[in-house]
C-alpha cells in the first residue's frame, strides 16, 4: 500500500513525460566553472533542438536529490557553524523549473538575467520564505555560509515545497 501511495503522490513537479539524465563534465576536460557552464549550455541547446522537447534545464540534482548547505541571512549572527540554517540545495539553470512544470508561487524563474555575468540569484521554497522572510522573500538576500562562493544572492522567486522529504527552511536553487 505504501509503494502504491508513493507512486500516486504529488511531489510538486512533473514526473510524466519528463526525462532526466546524468552528464559528468570532468575537471580534467573542463578545468574551470566557465568552461563547464558553456558545455552545459551547449548540451541544453542540443536537447532543446530535439523533436518533441518543449523545455530543458540542468541542475546538480533533481528535487528529491541534491545536497545540503548552510546559509547565512543578512543581519543575523551565528555563534557556531551548527547554528547556520541548513537547507537542501541544488544549482539550476534557466529552464529547470519550466521543464519540471514547477509554478512560481512568487517572483520569477531563472532567466538570462541570471547568467554568470549577472547578479547572483536564488530561488527558495515557500517553507524557507515563510520561516526566514515572512514579510516577503523576493528581493531579499541569502548567502552560502561555507565554501568558495559566499556571495550574497538575491531571491528572485519562490516555488512550492517540492517532494515528500522537504523540511522547513529548504531552498532549491
């Protein structure tokens, strides 16, 4: 019964008529981020050109996959690394949410304004927005708390909570 129910569950994104694949762009062949971004765009252009394809996007994971990251919010201090909010995190391209037919609850999806040359942008879930920005998340800032890229990112969109495994405060892109 549980397997039957999970198979019929609404995870908040399309699963019928959606194909996923995995591409590994090795650092030996693509040593910098810009080369990997250009290769990904070239792959997406070729996929979009295939007959019957209405949209294509790339991401470091699917909504029920991905990893965890710690984030910091402006104006807040954290006594230890464990105090930073922990979120489900994936990096996604323009077209990702459209391909999965995920509607924006607020704001917009990623687009050409969010290219490598543009201002860093992020899309969060409704739980994240409600928990951290109850007055409205779009236009607010968030940054990774650890790692090489701790630039402040502007929240440009809010999506519904995706999947059964989402915990309050999660972000998706």
